[in-house]
C-alpha cells in the first residue's frame, strides 16, 4: 500500500467514526484494533491513540508518526481543527484532497502508458535491427550499407525520436500533474469559509505551494499586505506575478465590489479547475497523434538514409 493510499484510507476511516459522534481517542483505538484495516494504518492509529492518551496534541502526533507520512499541509489543517473544533469538516476536506491526489496520480500513470510503450517499442526495434543485423539476418549487408554507418543512422534517428518524445511527455506531465495553485486557493477558501481571516488563509495557501516557491512568495506578500490593512487586490498586487495576477484579478475585483470576500478563493479555485480540465482534455487528445507522427519520423529517417539510397542506385543502374 502506497503512502498516499494509506493517508486516504486512514482519513476516511477516522472521518466516518468521528461522524458517529465518537471521540478522537475512541476512533483511533477502533481503527487500531480493526482486523480489516491494513497493518500500516493500524500501527499508525495505535501510535496516534497512545500519543493522544498521553496528552500529546493530535497535530503533533500526526507530524511525528513513523508509520504513515503526513505532509505539512495535512498537519497544518489538523492544527487548525484543534483551534476551531471543526475536526469532521477538516477531515472531510483532507479526504477530498487525498482522493484528488490519488486520482490525479492514477490519471497520470494511465496517460503515460501509451507514450512509454511507444518509446520502448522504438528502442527495441533499434536494438534488434542493429545487433541482429536487421530483423532479417544480413539485411544491412543486403542493403549495401556499412554496419557502422547504419548504426550511426539508427542511433541518430532514435535520439531524435527520444528528444521529441521527451518534450511531449514533459508537456503531458506539466498539464496532468497536480495544480498546486488550484490546491492553494482551495485550501485558503476552505479556511476563509470557516471563520479564518484572509491573512491566515493566504499563509496556508503558501504552505500548500511551498513558502519558498515562486507562487508561495506571492501569497506570503499578500498575507503581509492584508496584515497591514490592505485590501485584497492591493495585497496581491505586491506579489508582482503576472500569471497569478491575471488569473485572479476579476475575482478579487468582484469580491471588493460585492463585499463577499469569504468565498473569493473558492471561486478562483473553481475557475482554475475548469481551465485545468480543459487543458488536460486537449493534452490527452493530442498525445496519441503526436507519437504516431514521431514514430513516422523515426521510420522515415531510417528509410531515407538506409533504404532510399539503395533503391535509387538500383534504378540508376
């Protein structure tokens, strides 16, 4: 069981038990004693239950758990729930986040199957063609081509294919990977809708993005501006990041005009999700045709350099 899946199952189990009005300690003990639960999750629950029983904060126990690794965002939200008393709502949000991450990972793996298969197939054909002197023994000699020259041609064609294929795969990873900006606004929106001020919501968003990351610094500057009494638009303009500014300008303007600031981050997140879904759809549509074209270029390169000269010489003779 992967760590990501373990986090999802643990959160789901804990949420369901908390929903039944059981205490945190009772819920953890039940998960730890469950025979149908994976051993990793049972050990995690027993460790957390023991820590809570001894007076350790749940967030601190989660942070130091040796059986399942919980990231900083997860720990920060658990800490928030301890202050607000909204443990069930927080677990519901964290469960949805874990499900999104797992679904996104599975979608990415599925999307990579075809490109990687084509790359391995072309590599196999290249190796087979060279080391066995062609699929038909003696084929290179039959073409009248020196084996070293043939090897150079095949190597060049394959490296060209690999370079262009890697560029396509990079674009696929970019569009199919986790959109942290969306997750940041979603996290900030959840907090602002649950009574947390916008400055703290921005701080949480920067944790999701990584405080030292490019976008994380934008949210940190926004947090500082809000703490100094700036309005949302002015606070975010301090980040000077045109990409972020372009995506959120209209939503921030509407929030200022209507006074509905609590849900502005959620609206921005919804807008980002629609844009991401559209980009992913286009990307997945183009992957297969792109690799068909690249495979055609690979085959054409070999034909032009190895076969065509022989055919041309035969016609001339």
